[in-house]
C-alpha cells in the first residue's frame, strides 16, 4: 500500500512511538498463535466497545472495556512489564524526555 510504513519501534523493541509518545509493544516471547488469538480478541472487544458506545449501552461498554484490558494484558502491553532487567515502564512518556531521546532525535532528523 502506498504511504504505509512500519511503525517506529525503539531499538530494544520495547516500545512503538506514536506522535512522539512511547507505547509498550507486545511481548515478543508470545507464541505466534497465542498472539494472533489475543489480537483478534482485542479487535473484537474494540468493535464491541464502539457498538456499545453508539447504542448508549453502558453495561456493554463496561464489559467491552474489560475485554480490551484483558487482551492488552495478555499481549503484555499493560500490566507487569515483560522484560527482566528492572528498566521502568515508560509507556505514555514522550520519547524526547526519556533515555531514548538521542535515538529519537536522530531518527526524526533523517
């Protein structure tokens, strides 16, 4: 597809950068089949949340949000970090304000 590029990912593979902000990547140790199941559940839950919001069904919205949270935790995008070197979770931090600042500046300059 024209104009579609891979997301910018930190050199250590822990975060994807969206509009300068870090978002935790999925746990790379997940089996491909399990990862696919969780991604499919996440997308289904997001569609359910959208439908619930459009219909004004607060109970369905709450249930869908819980499904989204469970899928994201299963993927390793939320909850305890999946790396084991005691590095902090920098999710939602601006890349320019973290240890990735120099790398991010170089990437943005290219």
